[in-house]
């Protein structure tokens, strides 16, 4: 798997994690069911580390948080690395920082400070329930309106215009189409053009982005459609000369993971305190 430039970090790039999810059906579902309170990118980061080290995936917390919960990290266990946002006052120009317009900046750093329940011992933990996802909650939270489907094109599965989407009432994979159209809006594609999606998704980077978001959402939430998306993305990656894992740019991978995360979070009930960490 391709790593970040910094050799000491040994952390896979987001595009490499995404390709891993494309090529290993079931990986996202496993990651989501174990780590659903974390961002999708961190879920993939955590599951890949668990697999490399033979750790059983499960709830994760920092050392002090486990202590608070009556559990202790076992002797000799190494912490998992996750990516966390750090907000601080502006100091100097740094191209890796995102401005929020208030004189503060968010930068992302990798820290090794999380342990999976399997790496700890102590008091039993109550079983956790995976929160359900509801489109009626997600749409208003994302500021997206569902409008009646009025396309005369029988092949059209759905469309996205500005902040409106429509899904063909007889769409073959309605959830997949819903996530795909939502992705076009949330990523910002609809600021540039309208999208009418037929059964055959055209080959373009924007379509790969929307389809990858749909794959992540369908598989995490165990809804039909992930296989179809996976096929499209694999086909995109396998062009003429062979498999090209670099065909999805790192920037697109970040957008895809962030958007899928936003859509999933928007459709869940307001979090219980335990699940509010990233
Ligand atoms: Zn599309």
C-alpha cells in the first residue's frame, strides 16, 4: 500500500485506503460496525492497522478514556495511529492548513494514542448499538431538498441540480442513486453543472467521486448497491494498460471520504456522549 511521503509516519495515503476499500468487499462494513463514532477515514485507518497486527476490531479509546471506563491497556500494547484535526491561531502561511475565516486554522496531524478494546482488560463494556440512518434526517441536515422525479428519460435513475435531487421511483438501486446524487451536491459538483444519471455512469472524475461516496455509504450502512459502485470504480481504475491505483488523486480521495462521512453523520440520530469522539 502506498504510504505518505514522511517515512517515519508509515501511514497509508487516503487514496491507498480508498483503493483498499474498493478491492476488499466487506472492509468498510467491518470498519463501520467497529468504529462508527470515528470519521470514515479514521475507520479505514484503524481497521487496516488492526488487520496488520492481528487485533480484533472493536471500540477504541485513548489510554485515559479507557481508565475512566474502568479498563486498562495491557502491558506492551502499541497505540493505533489516527488522524486528528487541530485548530489553532494563525501563525504563518502553511499550504496544508484550511482557513475557517476566523483567524484560526485547522491542520491535521497523525497521533498514536488509541487502543482497541481487545488491547485492554478490566470491567466489561455494555454492547454498543450501531445508530440507524434515515434519509428524512439526512436531507434537511445537508440542506438538500428532494423534488419530484420529472425526467422523461426512462433510463435516468436520478438527478442533481444545485441543492435539489430527484430519484426515479423505479430506480434499480434507489439507495445507491440517493447517495450518488447527494454526493454530487455535497461535494459541490452541482455548483458547476446539473447531473442527470442514467444506468450507465459516464467515465469522469466527478462520477468516480460520486460513485465512491455511494459505495462507502451503501456498504457502511449495509444497503444494496455497493457491488455495483465497486464494479464501476474498478473498471475506472483498470484502463487499457492495466490496474492504475493512482488514477484516484489524493485530493479526490479526501473529498470522497469527507463527503461520505458527512452524509452518514447527517442521517444518524444525535449522538450519545460516548459516541461523540472522532
Ligand atoms: Zn452522477
